[in-house]
């Protein structure tokens, strides 16, 4: 297994990205790998569990999240304005064969955790050495 | 042959030096800015709505017990602890989310009423209504006639 097993599609950048005449934000992500799979943690503050979409298609794991009040936030009279509110979108390319049916997402306190189990053939196995 | 090659190689070395210097300059110039960005965690918005102002802070993955808000005069101090993800045997591929203890101090243009600050933490967003202190509210001035 190399450290290149998981590659992000979009650059991690605080600046919003413009697609389809809409602004999307790339959520900050932690990616961990263990023997049995990958764990991704993404910062998606303000997103409710019902407003998250996770899809896996042909080696690409995509995450989208909608924030409820992005339009209202634009008209405010700000004294301190350090972030903008808008939908999140990010994709990850996974080169390791995974068990697509076993992918699970869990959103709590604005933190999305995704567990991606490896396919049986991709799991690390101990090889028995026989003595002739 | 060597003599012929030499003048050709020199500009290439120069170019290499120039490119290295360009990168060094970039990182030197970018580092204070990157530091400032780090100090901006967690990100804060404050907006005004008549006599009340509203605070909004992005705190994904932070528990209520790990947030402290202190109000004194016109200063608002926010202390936040974001904990490490659970320890286990794993390899890191990417680590973008900051962890640790963060303090932000903001100075507002008016005094706040600490008794009327109410804060909520929902879906990783902290919201609070910040009421102005009575001394900071506008008052009608009586006009005296001679």
C-alpha cells in the first residue's frame, strides 16, 4: 500500500470554487488508512444530516453538503466577516479496490465521518512461509 | 567540446538559481500571511441588527463543554478546544483539520451586556446574540429652551 492510495480531486483551498454558476466550498479533510479501510473526516459546519450526499462511482468518492441559510447571510451588515456560507463539494479518487456497499457516512456536530472498507482482495494479508 | 558547452550551461545554472530564489521569496512572503490565517481559527462572523449583534463561529466537531465565551466591556474572548480524532493504528494521508486549543479575542465598537449573551451550538456552528450594554444604547436627548 502506498501513500498514494487516496488522491484528492480538488485542491484543498479556502477560496471558493465556481461551478455551474454557483459557489462551492471545499471542506477541510483528514484522511486515515488502516488495515481494513479508510476513514475520512470533513469539516461541514452548518450542514444537517439530511442535506449531505455521498456517492461512490468508479473509484471516485464525492461528497456534497447544502447549508440552509447561505442566501440570507449575504445581506447582513457585518462587523467581522471571516467566512462565507455556501454549499460544500469535494471528491476523492480511491485507487484501492473498496467494498462500495459497505461505505457509511455519519454527520455529527458539523463533522462528517465516512468509513470506506477495503475490498477483501485489497486487505493486507499475512503470508505463511512454509518450510520445505 | 567542453569550451563550447560551457557558455550554454551557464545561463541554465543562472535560471536554476533564479527559480530557487523565486520559490524562497514566495515562501518568505507567504509565511506571515499563513500565520495570520492560522490565528483565524475558528473563523468568526459578527453582524449587526439594530441594538443586537449576532455572533456566528464555525466549530465543526467541537463539543459544548470545550467552548468558553468571556465577555468584558467591549471585548469578547472565545476559547475553544478541538480534540484529536480517536487514536488507532492508522496511516495519515491528509491532515487539514486543525486540532488543539485556540483563543480569539475581538474588540467590538460598543460595550456588551454580559448578562444577556446567550449562546447555542448546533451542527458545528456556534451562534450567540450579543446585546449592547445600556450605556451603549442610543438615548433621546432633551432639548432645553432658554
